[in-house]
C-alpha cells in the first residue's frame, strides 16, 4: 500500500487543479471550441511550455526516476491515420460530453453523478474499439 | 486563502498540470488518463472477447490509484476550496449558448440542460451523454491517448503523432460545436 500513496497524492493534486482551473466544466470546453476565450488555450499552452522545460531540464541534468532509470517519455508509434481519425472521433465526443477522461473521473468527486453515464459509455466505446481493432486502419 | 478559494488563472493551472506529468515520469510512469478505461475493461473480463484487453492489469494499478486520488481531489476542491461563484465565461459564449437553449451558462460546472436527472432521463438527453462518452472512449483508444497522454505528455516531448492527434481533436470538436450543435439543440 505504501508505494501507492504517492500516486494517490498526485491524483488529489490533479483533481484539485482541474476543478480550480475550471477545465472540468462543460462550458469551458464549448467556449474553447468557439475560440471565445483564451482560458483553455492558456492552460494547455502553459502546461506544454512548462512540460518542455521540465523534460529538457531532466535530460540536461540526467535526472533519474525513483526506480533508478533515466527520465524518458515512451515514444508513440509512428503513423497518421489512427491519430487523425481516432483524434477526430475523440474530439466529437469531447465537445459533446464536454469532458475528456481526466475530468470525467474528477466530476464524480464534485457530485455530478450523471457523469457516470458518460463514463459507462466511454468504457463501452473502449470495449468496441478493442473488438474492431484489427479491422480499423491504423 | 482568498486566492485559493477563487478560480485559478491559466498561468497557475497549466504549469501545475505539467508538474503532475513530470512527477509521474519521475516515479517511472507516464501521465495518461484514458489508459484507465482499457484497464477497467480488462478487469471487467473484456480479455475473453478481444486480444487487446489481454494484459496484466495489475501493472496499471498505480494509474487507477491516481484516478481515485483525482476523484477525492475533485471532492475537496469543490466542497472546501471554492467560493460559490459563476464561471467567468465570455459574453459571446453566454449569448451563443442562450441561442441554443442553454440558460444561466456558467452558474454551475455542468449545464443542467444536459446533466440534471430530468435531462438524463429524457430520451434525447440520455442519447447525448451516451454518444459523447462512447466517442470519447472509442476515439481515445483508437488515437492512443487523450488530452493528458497526447495533449500534455506527447506535446511536451515534441512527438509528431501527438500533434496529429491534437489536430484531430480539434477537427472533431469544431465539427461538433459549429456544425452538429445547431442541429442537435
């Protein structure tokens, strides 16, 4: 159990940020896709810039993980179709449900229990992808 | 304390999210929330129906723990760290939503027009949540990541596949909001 505490704490931190930043709000996602506010772009943009900085720092300083290997991000497979088609399908759902996977879980904590239907549907979607995987262009 | 109780500006929230990504890398893991959907399918026995779900889900236990923490974090932030104030949406957004039939935009996290129990138990409302969730679950696994995996982790490590996925996220999102919403609402 002890080795999982740190992940639990990171999760708590993540949940708090996403609520306090309003990124869990359906309204903010709608606003983003309407290009009517800088808010969400600011969040994602500053996260990416900070992320690039931290990863560069880790590489330059040769930082190691708690498991004693170098800090390294696993590479995504090369490809185009799966990213553009899968991404577009994800985008349709993101804009309709107003929540991506992280916020879905976090919204449970805010007491918005109807999000459980969205989560159940997302599980179904993942399951159907698993069934059709071999037949889809990747 | 007053600063904590107010909504956090993007330039605080964004770097904090990057910190979450970095902490998980530091612990030898990768930040990605949608992987948990696959893990939950596997726990539910989906491996009997599709090879994709045949993996040792215990290797992903840490990520489920992150999710549990996130739920608690959401509870704490919502109940103890927030003054009840409206989301400061742009006036254009509020007007556009009103034209679509969404009133009082920003007075709650989620629109009651979609997420109240009345809405959920109407045929149309239920279908909307069902479709939204399904597309997210299907699309994220097809694309191999979501906003956290591609958007934050992938872009931070300058990976081209993630950039393509993000472009896809926006193609889908823009089609939904600009072309499909006027038909749906």
